[in-house]
C-alpha cells in the first residue's frame, strides 16, 4: 500500500518513503520529530544499501540528493521496535535433518494417525521408506511460519537437491493427505463458513499466475517441478487467443487424497489397505503360477536335452558298418 504522508517519525521502527517530484531535480528531504538516533538509508538497490549523511537541527533531520532517477529511502528508529506478541509455543523440530525417503506424506495433524498407518502399509508391502509431516512443521522451516503452498515445494526440493549432490536418492512420491484450499489465510467469504477445525484439515493448493481471470486453474504439479529453472504452466497471448506455456518436467509422482474429516481419512486408508493387500495377493498368485510354469518348462528342457544326448550317443553306433551288416547292437 502506498500513500502520501507527512515526512516525520512515527511510533514505528521504520518507514519507507520516496518523492516523485525528486526525479531529475536536486531535492532536500526534511524529517520532522527526529532525534540523534534517527537514521536514513538509501534502499533503491536492495543489494547495495547505503547510509545517508544527515544533519540534525533541533528536531528536524535533513539530507539532500542530486538530480537523477527516483530513489527510495527508509527511515529507521533503532530505539523503537514492534511489540512482541506470543502466538503459541512450538516444539523443537528439525525437518532439515530428515534422511532421504522414497515417499513423503503431508498430512494435517488431525489425520496424522491415519497417515502414519498408510505409511506403515507402504513400508511393509512396498518396501518404501516413508516420512510423514504436518503442514505447520513445513511452514515453520520453509515459510517463516506463514501458510504458503510454495513451502511444500521447497520442502520436497530440499530432498531432490540432495540427490543431485549424490548425498542420497531422490524421493519418488509425494502424497497430499487432505483436501485443497486456495485461500491460505481463509479470509474470503466462502472459507469463513468453515469451522476452525475444518480449516486446519485443509492443505493449500497452487494457482497459476492468472488467478484473477478466466484462464486460472489449480494444479498440484507445481510441487513436483523441482529443478531450478522449472516453471509452472501459465497462459500467454498467441494471436487472438491464449496458449499455455511451461518449462520443465514433473520430477516426482504426486497424489492427493481429498479427505476433510477424520472419518474420511480412516475410511480411505482402510480402502487403500484392502487394495494394496489385494494387489499383493494377485502378485503372489502370479508368482506361484510363474514358478509352476517354470518348473514345467525346465522339466521339458531336461527331457529334450536327455533325448538329444541319447540320440548323439546312439547315432554313431547305429551308423557303424558292423551294426548295419549284422543288424545287431555291437554292444
């Protein structure tokens, strides 16, 4: 948000300001209600911040700039600071210390018990290494505690980048264990009708850059574009229409179980368990049939080899002149 305001100190740690009339004009800035602790920095170039030389006369702090391009400044009062507000106590965690895994499951806290059950099934039946984390844990380490869908991608990308450095295998699967929400702060009218408990059971989605027009759409593929130069689909003008553009390929298998309640989470895990066990049974039966078929195959091969060897042994004898003359076996 931008607006006009008297250039003076306020009860705030810092204030950004600039002056459009200063473009191509030599300009003097006067900051009112200042003191000896007041500082001004030139932040036009965020990678080259400069402390401005100022002059304090009474309560007025002044500095000048030559004619040129628009510049931006920040007024800093080191003796001021924002009030600390305790939100909640956080337990110790270290997602960066996790080992490489084949499968990553992101699950709301209310569904974590069922997500752990599903993880154990994959460990036992598919011999996969699986980790289960909550979105809050990811936000705390990958988006400064703010709900942000990109934090999911950063978390998965951490493991992917490690595999490129040959410090472990890349993850194969990402499972989002929860339905999707497009409003990360739940401020829109539609989401205000949801209870606080239901909101916590939702996982964030990613919308394309055109999120405010008819070409917008939601996609979980974003979480699997893990190379540095990958870019999600977007629409660009092409003649009289719009054409989707993207760069890169999805680097991990992605799925979502759109459950909203603990009952749905439990039911979907039971269903997944039944399917996995059924597949395992079919594979076992197929293996047994294959073994039986292989037994018949090798028995047949042994018989063929024995007949061949017997033939090779008897032919010279049968063709021997004495055998031909007498018609009797010389043996």
